[in-house]
């Protein structure tokens, strides 16, 4: 990862699209057509020598065999360059979802600080992404970029990431990646039962 993808101010999060377009066309069409006409000519000559009636086979015109412009298949691959807080040294991805704040409200940010400290994580251990800046990103795109082994998702559901629904506040496993989905940080701060359940899950990591 390039150093310019690391940020210290989450308000600088921005979305970038790099689209690679691949066009798949027909190759060798003219050569195949020439070979087919040559074989047809040989068969016709042989039938004439044996006195057999010649049945003309209609050869499609080039216009009929070539795909129309609108029928050409294009493959689009969209790669996202995420900006994040931290250094991701332990391949731990923390997702938050707040369109108004860099991370969360003061109460939500303080809760995250306590949770991170409770499992002995330093800022260098994880990458923190505000999903509000990348609201169409899928788990596949995140995993391709961060190579995460653990995902703590606050306010970003499994469905938003293109996955099947997962139980909240519990440890889930998807393709050998540990994942915990829970409420938005600000809402979690005032949801005592959910917070206790999440805390119990984190202690078992």
C-alpha cells in the first residue's frame, strides 16, 4: 500500500474509481470463413463428378455473423483505493458508518477507544474506515485491499457488504475471516444489552 493512502485526518476520506475496461471481440473470423468456403467448394466439385445434385448451402453474410456494437461484451473491474486511519499491521479492519463525523459522535468515539483498548490493540494494529465515504464498497473489495483477518463492523451490516445476513454482536466466520457486526457506535453506547453481548464476544477473541 502506498503511504499516501494513510491518513491522519479522517475528514479527508474521499472515493476514487479506477476502471479497467476489457473488450472481448471475435478473432480469426475471416480465416474461418475462408476455410469454410474452400471446403464447400471441394464438396461441390465432388458431387458434380458423381452426378449428385448440388445443394447450395447458404453462407451467412459478414454482417450477420459480426456482433453489433451494442452486443460487444465489456467487462468492468472497479477497484477502490481506501483511505484509512491506522497502519493495519495486524490485518484488522474496523468499519464505522457516520456521514456527519470522521469516526462517530464524541460518545461513540470514546466507546470505540475503550473497546480497542480492551482487546489490547494499538492504532498501528488496525485500519479504520468510515464506510459512509465508500457506501457501495463490498466485502470483496475491502478484503482485496486490506487482506483483513478480523473485521469489526459498527453500523455496516453484512447485507451492505454483499454478504448473507449475520448474527449481531457475535463472532461470525466467512472464508476464514472473523467478523463481528454490531450497531453504529453512537447507538451502541446507549444500548446496554447489546454492549454487554459485544463485550462478551470480544473477550473470547
